[in-house]
């Protein structure tokens, strides 16, 4: 992990940053968007440091940004794979096992290294899965092998996290892939939309500029919003 050996501490993303990132989420691929978020949220981390992050650590740092914004509890509404009912799923970030400070082994005894954000940026534009896999294997500098996925998982177990849960309607047990970047992107879009609605309500009454309203500390923006809506 670089830079420094302490757990990376994110800044709390500002309202302007969240609106920028919300717009970027519509335009960028998931890997590129996560790079943009981490660049805004972790001061002192250069582009090369972020590209070198193993995916589990990238996700841990994305969740660090999310904790600074909205706290520890993730709420999702997955659809049951059996009865198609939608149910509520609540996950506490500390229980998931991510640790942004954990040192991921650089390589295993066969010189295999974990997949990094830089690798994802290099292969995510390749539409054919076989082509992406071949490019990834070339970047990892290893030959194709039947146990490659297992060895990569052993190197970086948090790169691919599945949540086991039971549907409260039909009781069907199921495993759901945890898409950290997709989850944070949805929340950032929700926060940005709400903030822009607040700006519109305040501007309608007070005729201040968007930039001025966004610069207000959150508590004061909330006060003027309640005045505008009174
Ligand atoms: Zn069900």
C-alpha cells in the first residue's frame, strides 16, 4: 500500500465534488469512475498509486469514502433469484471484512500478482470476455491455468465479495455479488440529485448562484432550504 503505511483517510467529498462525480458516473466506465473518486477523496495519492491498488483495497477505499459520507450501514434492495420479491438487505461496512490498511501480498510463490485497478482500466473496454481475459493474463505475465482464478482469489480475497442471505418471502438462500463501485455510484447520484433540488429551491427564493449555495456549510444550506420551503 502506498503512500505511507497508515490506513488511508479520505476527505469528506464536498457537494460540488459529489455533483461532478455524479455527472462523471454517467460518462465513465466503473474502473475509471472509481479512479476519479479516489483521486478526489484521498489527498496525496497520485494517479500511479491508485492504479497500483489491488481491487480489494480499491473497494476498501471506496467504502472509506462512503463511510465518510453516509456512515457504516449499506442498504440495498435486491430481487430474490427464486420468487422475484424485492427485499431489504442491510450490511454494516465493518462486518464485511474490508481493510484498506491490509498489505496484499505482492505475489504468490509462482510470481503471480493480484489484479489491480490499472489492470481493470486496461481491459474493461474489451467487449469480448475471452479477449479481456487474454489481455489480463498477458498483463499478469502468467500463462493460462485452470487454478488461476483460485490463486488470484487467495492473493486478494476481497476483490470479489459475495453476500449470503435468505429471501424473507420464500426463504431461498442466495449469494449476491457485492459491487462496491456500482453501489457507491448509485448513492452519489442520489445525493447529487437531492442536493441540486435543494439548490433549485433555495435559488428560487433567494436568487443566489449555484456556486454560492453549494459553498454554504451543510447546516446553513439546510436552514435556508427550510426557510425557502416555509
Ligand atoms: Zn424469494
